[in-house]
C-alpha cells in the first residue's frame, strides 16, 4: 500500500484528470494550476504576515517571488482564457484539500470546501481553509492586474522600454 503525502497528491492529480476529461466531454474548456501553485501562494502569505508582524514594511518583502512567478503567474497566461480554472489547495499537514474555481464566464471565484463547518461556527477570519484560498486569489488578482496593465500600457505603442516603465509606474502613484 502506498501512503503519505505523495500518494495524496497523486490521488488529487488523478481526480483532476478525470474532472478535465468530463468537462471536455461537455465542451467546457478547463485549465488547471498545479497543486504546488497554491502551496507557494499560501507559504508566501504566511511569511509576509510574519515579516509584517516583525516590523517589516510591505514594499520590502521579497520572499520567493521567483516561485510565485513560475508556479502561479506564468501558468495563468496559458490557462486563464479557459471557461473554468481549477486550483487545488492543500491545507498543511491535514491531508485536506479544497478547490478554488475561477468561472471566467461569470467572472467569479468560488471556494469549494467539502469540510466547511456549519454556518453558525463559520468565520472567514478564523477559517484556515478560507484564508489559504484567499492567499491564492490574492496572487491571481496580481495576474489579472498585469493583464489589465498590459492592455492599458502595451509596448507596441512605439514607446521605448524605459518610457513605458515610467508611464506604468506613474499609474500606481
């Protein structure tokens, strides 16, 4: 018998493959982020919280930016045009997974959690599963802002790269 986190990850990947196959039969285009993408976002947000609690300033935090870029931002460029985007979220040592679903047709995010506590016991502030899903959504929103900015400030307008950067940086001021 195979046991441990590796077998759980493999099981999740099999379920995602079956889900993708089922969606394709229904002519729904789907995209998937790897399980590690969500974990990268969650760890990043945990480290950011620790950094800020220790007196650090938001703009000075530089933890695992390359991992964020490689595991979340870059893959989203190729799958965000799909009708649905599925992102499995692993919640630490518990072997519990939830799913963040992006429905691009309705432009909504959904967090699917089969172990959601009863409504009377539920608080978004204390629910670790919801907070982890929100960490993933935060990084997806960074991607969406980049897409918006790339259409607002395209390089093809005849600007040189330095002039484009100046215009791009001014819009955040």
